[in-house]
């Protein structure tokens, strides 16, 4: 009976001794908190479509497999690397899809439709990165747009937008990427709704 009690007392003392020993060990090196980026674009107000507006069906945005939430840098040599600290809050294809919808709703000459038998636009996000170049870093977005017309003809467009980063991170990158998103969305819609040659 006495042996059982001493054994029972030994367990809590062992736990306290281990905790005290653990407190004396050197701590883990501090790791930086994840830093999340969001592109910023100007407010786009929806307007009613005109009577003769072009009906267009926009498919969900697809992205190349290397375009994730990581922040990508492209060196002048062509090498791509990821930033160890900064990252996007969601996949960049979501940003492009959101802005493309906003730009389309703010354009009175375009009417969004679910009917894919007429004019339809399918966009693949090819790059969403910082590009090192002359004069410093540039935000760069490139897309491949496939326009299928009512006569089943398919036009393939390569669109590219760049904006120079000026100022402190992350504000400069957020503004530059926001401008690129709006500009490339407008270009995609303008090129898609042009009459076929």
C-alpha cells in the first residue's frame, strides 16, 4: 500500500521535472507570419446593356498548373522562382474571373449570357508574376483567349499586360496587378466582340 502511494506521487513529480527541463531548452527560431496579398482595382459600376449589346458567354477561368497562390518571380534569364514570404490570398484565376465579370457588367455593349451556342469566351491564365526587367520589377499577366463564334469559328488571342511596380511592397504590387487585371479583361472583351474577319 505504501509502495503504491509513493509510485503515485512519483508520476506528477516526473511530469513537473520534464516541463521544467523543457522550459530550459532553447526555443525554435521565430518564423515569419504568412503575408497575404490582394490585387486592388478601381471600382467598376454595373450599367444596363444596350439594346444591340453583344451576347457573350464566359467560361470559368483555367490557369496553368504552375500558377498557384505563391508569388512568382521571373528573372531576366527566364528562371521562375517563388517568394518565401508573400503569397496571394486565393488562386490568381479567381481574381481574373472576378474582374472579367465586373468589367463585362460595366460595359454597355456587352450582355453576359448562359447560352454558349453563340459567342463564347474561354480564357486560360498563362502567367501572373513579377518580371524583373529594365527600370525595375514589373507586374505581368498573360492570357490565352479562345473565342468561339456563332458559326463555330474559333479565334485564338494572346494577350499580355504589364505595369511597373513603383513604391513600397505590397501596395505597389497590389495596385499594379489590379491595373493589369482590369486592362487585360477589357482587352479580352474588346477583341472577342469584334466582328470576325
